[in-house]
């Protein structure tokens, strides 16, 4: 094979996202597990980075009753 190298250049797109509502599906605090902590932290980080977007959580319950979720939780599965 001849020695021609193909270089890939990543392009950065500087356009605003039209996404205004973002749902995070997964476990959520106060459930005590790593996924719940991760989902909560991720939602907080995205909401802080995109203050015009509406972020909310949709947690998956593992018990018959329900947890006392914060206001950011809109629905439960």
C-alpha cells in the first residue's frame, strides 16, 4: 500500500440547539444507588449549562410504594 495518510478533522458546529425539553430516564435520588446519583448530577450539570432548557427526571421505581422525589421529578415508572 502506498503511504498516503488520510487525516480526519473534526468540525465544531457553533449553532444553538433547538432542544428545549430534556428528560432524564433512570434511577433518581433519594434512591441510594450509583445510577441515581449519576442521573441527578447529570441533570444538574445539563440544566446549569443550558438554563433555557426545561430538564426533568423520570425515575424507575424499585419498590411498591414511592420515594419522596424532589420537584424536578415529573413522572415515575
